[in-house]
């Protein structure tokens, strides 16, 4: 591989919060290779597509998805109007704060509850409420709002990729409408580059107004084998780099790696109980098991949070 | 409104194939207003979203959608393996070249037939076949391939919008996969900015390969009231400019115009039987009737092909 001196100017450090390690080198080597115009691995800018999972890859997901916390709060506020929820699952578990039971319902359960919790709201109002909640509700442990429970090394990676003409996308099981209101500000990813699960929406025309109203049903779930399908339907081409953190991202990485030419597939391994959390094979959130078993045979890069990241969160 | 001298440098003519007319002025006024940093109508670049219908707005749709022609050709090639099609509608009409009956089935019928005609193909192979067909099959009347049966004034408008930091999107009832393989080249619109109807696709993993395979079913139809819904699900924000050509684009324009601040909604009226076609209230393709009745009351701009465009197609 040709090392292009100009790709990373000597004076700058493109990934300052990534420790010097083979992981960091693998990332920088990949970027050098696909952007080296004379090299055999060169990829034209229009095909430099990078996709990132969100929960557990760009922001904290453990021990329960942030979207669940928002949704639980809304459902509790709505509960007085729904006495039946006192005896009806999964609402009963929500009202009893049984987070283990709520969390166990996974992406589908999350989307079901969020759809019910926001039914009847216009898309614009939902976006305002999400934005307000994410930027004012503080994480009990990290002393920062949820919109800042994001990983500094990933922000640096996103910036470095974009500086090399990559287009960066989110591909997440979370509600697209729960991410879009903040992704441009917190990640530099505009709303049209955010792919997530969606609820049913309906156009309501009245008195010169035209609003999209959220309905209590799911339109699409973006998870496991539907991540590649959603990438096709939204991006229309195969990524050359994909980054996930759980077995549910495996198909996205397989789809990415199976394309022709040089590719990079990465998984974040949460190994840092001191600065964030340590979890992998057990539990209900972000299970990383089959991927760990098969990573070496597939040339997937496992990013070890504890050893590969010198800093986890932005300073503020 | 402040006329910013620098917006359109005196030496350049941003829309050379648009005749001097109130229509052209309305477009240029709008662009000036939303890009004038000191002005009251200023819109920041991140919100400069423009959506265009495709069939009949960017490329020729009359007397039958281009995608129907491609699909009919494929179905005829497959017919020997499907003797039942000889007696089964809508296949019988296809094989008998009854284009009026085929065309009458609309966007839903079009997608049904295309899904059947391409079932079992990988997304990559379908993209190659579409690209090859569009760039080699000649239109019988216009002496050019279908990929060049596109409107020069619209190419100029797309370029001008992008030069003013707009992001340009296609929002079409046609199969997204029938447009994506050529839109970057012919319109300067990358595949991730193309929203269209989609067939069901399935991930097939085998021997280190990972392909998306088209199935004989419809995943989504983008038409009428689902155009705004698809815009929300794909772009995540409301356009400030939308351009269509039929009653099926009405909801997209209403959704666009109902946003806060300055907006522009346009419909192309096919009035030019000599250089292209003249059609509006009658027929099965591109019906423009209710929109013509209501345009004035809603401040929609009707673009008159015959009078507003000095040239219709690019020279080659």
C-alpha cells in the first residue's frame, strides 16, 4: 500500500482519542488505501459510504436504550388516561418500573411502546419534544445530558471519514424520529442520512395546514437482516465501511464486507466498567457473542473500548 | 426583497433554457430570497431541501411510463417459462401489447409487474440491467436513448439550486431501483437522494457472499398522500421547494407549502405537442386537473412547457 503523506498531514493527529494500537492503524490504513488515487484500493468519493449503528456504537445504550427511558416517561404521564394499563402488559411493567422486563422486549417492543406513547402527535411536535428531552435530561451516572452521552473517539472517526469525502450514515433499530432531531448537531450527520425504524405516519390536511401525524403502529423495523435491506432502500449502494457493536449488526457488516474491493467492518466491544460499562455475551442489550466467536475468521476488527480509547466521552 | 447582486453574477445566466417570463422570475426571486443572509426569508443551507417528481417532471412519461416499457420487455422474455400468462391478467395484456390496458393499472400495477419481472434477481444485477437498458434503448420519436429523454431546463434548475446549497431529491412513484443506477449521471442526484416505491428485498448469505434479492412483492408505494410520508421517513424534514407535474404530486406540494417561511411549489404543464406532448385533464398518465383548478388560490406556479421553456431536451 502506498502511504500518501498528504492524507494525514504530519502536524495533525486525526484520531487523538484513539490509543496507538493495531486497531487505530487498521482504520487509518483503510482510509489511506481507499483515498490513494494511484493505489489499487482506490474508491471514488461517490462510493465512500460509511454506516454506523447508533445505540452502543455512537451513544450509550446500557443498561437500557435511551429511547426506552424517554418512552417510559411519556407513558407514565399518559397513564391516568389509560386505567387498563394497570393490568395490561407491557404497560404494567412500564408503570411498575420493571426495566428488566421492559428492556427484554427488544427493538420491536421498544418501537411498539414508542408508537403508542407518541400516537396522535405531529412529526414536528414529536421532534421538538425529543430534542428538548435529550438535551435537558441528565444521565444519572455520567453527569451529562443524554445527547452528550456520545463517544468522543467516534466523533473523531466520523470527522476524519468526512474529511476524506466519505458520506456518513446511521443505521439503527431505534426510532428514526428519535435520532433525527439531534444527529446533525451531535454527530454532524444530517437527518436524511439517518436510517432507523419508523412508525406509521399519516398526512393530515386541514385549513391550509399539512401535518404528518404519528399513528400507534410500526411501519418498519431496522434490525439484523433488515439492516442491509434498509441500506439498499435508503442509500441505494453498499457501504465500504460499517461499524456496529452487537450481534444485531452482524448482517450489516457481512453485507458491507462481501462487496468487491477493500472493506472495513468494525465492532465496538464494551470492556470498560470504569469509564462506561463492560458487557458482551450475557443480557438483553447489545449482546455480542457470535460476532466475537467469528471475528478473526472474517477479518472483522474488534475495538476494545478499554484499551483502544484513551478518552470515552467529550469533555462537556 | 433585497436583490443580492452576488447571488446571480451579472455575466452568467443561471437558467438559459427558461424563457424570460414571470415563471422564471418567480423561481429566481425565490432562490434570491431564501439565500439572502440579511433578508427576512433567509433559510440556512441545512434546510434548503428541494424535492422533484421524476416521471413527467424530470424525464418523459407519456404516453406510457418508461419503467413499463422496460418491464414489458422483460416479461415478454420470461413468458415462455410462464404459459399461464397467456390467459392471466395483467400478463395477457402485456403479451398482447395492449399498452392502454397496461398503462391504466397505474403506479401500483407498474410496481406489481416490475416486481414479478425482476423477482429472484440480485439488486446489483437489476441495477446493471436497468442502467444498460436506459442508456442503449432509443426512444422511437425523440431519437435519443431513454436516459437522455430528460428536460434541459430542469437540469439547469437542479444545478442552480445546488449552486445555492440546496440538496436536491427525487420523490417518485417509480421503482427506486429503476432510477438509482442513472440519477447521479443524468441529474447529478446521488442514489441516497432518490426516494421511490420499493419491492420486497431479502438478504441472502452464502459462502461469504451477501446479496439482496428482489422478491415478487411490493414493500412501499410512493404516491399522492404517501409522498409526504416518504419524505418524512427518508429526509426527516419538510422541503422548501417541490416540483411535480400531476394531481398525484398535489400532496407533496401542499406539504411543502404548509411549512413556515417562504416556500415554492411548482407543476410542469405539458403543453407542447410539437416538441414533446400536450396532455393534462384526460387520460391515464400524468393527469393534471384538480391542480389546474386550484393553482391560483394556492399560489402554486404552473410551468407552461411551450411558453416557459426555450429548449426541451439537451442537445445530445
